[in-house]
C-alpha cells in the first residue's frame, strides 16, 4: 500500500486549503471595528447585535474564519494520515520522519514571520491590539510557540503540534486494530469538548480548537473513497456538505460547540468528496502559499484596524459595511500575496528540501 500511495496527490485539497486561508483573511477584515455614532466600536460584519441583512450573509459565510481553521485541522488529519501511510515501514522510522517533518513544516515560516513582526515593531512601533510584549523573553516564548500573543493566528500552530502525537498514535492504533480506536478517540475528544474544564485546559474556546477534527480528517482518508464511490450523485452530496458548512454558525450560533461539530463533519465530507470525487481541479495558487499567507496576512491588521474613526465616517455616509470589508480584504490580500509567495519559495520549499536531504542521509547510516 505504501508504494502506491507515493504517487498520490490531491490537488483539490490544496485548493481547499487556499480557500480556507482567504476565509481567515476575510474573517479579520470583517471583524474590523468602526466608530459608531454613539462612540462605541462596532464590527463591520461580525457583531451579533447588528440587524440581520441578506446582503451581509455572503460576507459572514465567506468570513467564517473559525470554520476555516476547523477545515485546516480536518485537512491536516487527512494529509498526515497519507504521509504516515507512505512511511509506515516501522514505528521508529515512521516517528523520525513524521515528527521531524512536522517541526520543519511548522517552525521555519513561523519564525521568519515572527522576525518580521519584531522588525516592524522596532522600526515603526507597529503592533496588534491586545498584542503581547516584544521583550526578548516573550519573543522567545512566541518563537517556541509557548505563547502566541505577538501574531495571534499562530494559536492554531500550537494545536497542530498538539495534534501531531494524537494523529501518530491514532494511525498506528488504526493500523493494528482498525476503525474502533478512531471511533473511540473521536467520541472521547468530542465529549470532552463540551466540558468547561477541558476548554480552559487549552486556554481557547472549544469552538476554536476541536481536536477531534484531526481524527475526522483521518477517517475521511481511510474510509472516504469507499463512501464516495457508492454515491450516485457526488455533486449533490458536495453541495449539501458545503451548505451545511456555510450555515452551521448562522443556524447554531457563532460560539456554539455544536457549530464546531457540524463544521467538522461537513468538512470531512467535503474533503473526502474533493479528494475522491469526479470533480475538476480548482485553482491552486493560494493553496500552495496558504501557510505563509495565513501567517503573514496579520501584518496588515495594525493598518486596517488603526482607523475606526475613518471607517465610522464612511459608514455614517452610507457606504455599505460589506463594501468596506471587501475593500479592506482586497487590499490586505494584494499586499501580502507577493510576500507569502516569496516566503513559500525561500523558507517553506528550502527548509523542506534541507530536511529531506538530511532524512535521506540518516537512512543511509
């Protein structure tokens, strides 16, 4: 099985990762605050007290950054299960390749992004609202991902690191005992996600960090093809999955734990259908640079979040809030895309090549 899996690549999943990264950028653009007439700060798109408008619904759906990160976790479970299957020669060799590649995948781009934040702060005093200190000790903690208060989006990297041993253990248990360990791990983590003590343990709302999403992605990899092959109309199934994902937080509530459950299940279905279904390949550019783009786009937030008075004047003049958020999104994407492409080529691709060369040398010893 390992030999045949080496040739596998799922381009639509790479494209889906790019869509998720753009959704996170839209989430932050839509969360930009403007100064309202009563002197309060109000979110352009995300404020639950704003009256419902059908015109704002597309922006709220496309700006569901929380759901996008859940999709990231499901994709990670799928892709890492494939990675482990490729290298499952022995437990020791598999562990070396898997955990080494996780470290090389996560840290180099995160460190170069952190260096840019530190440089911009030193040169211009640029910082995010509620940002942590830039003293050397706190910068070191952020570099090690012990803290994530300089570039807030890196909280998800903490959970990628936390999910790595979970995925590794679940893979080998599945290899030995079949579907039962996956089901037990999934239901256990799902149950824990409703417990306030478990939520406080990770210092994040459970809606932002359902660890069971990794396991759902693994299940999509192991069993998705068999399920998709049985579908007579996979296009209809994909449309239903996308609709469930899009409407989960609108119907169930933005902070509801059940929203995360619905998004995880629908994400697993979407991932399986995109991977194994008869669908045309989607554009993949932002999928390739999605990790660097996700890390770097926060560099624009000190700018777009810095003028609530100006945005308030635009809203008071009758400019639609959705239009303002769209302009902020387009400007942010245009500014960060070249930098993300450069970091992808130099840091991500370069560090990956160095790791693979090092790994080959170790196997020869």
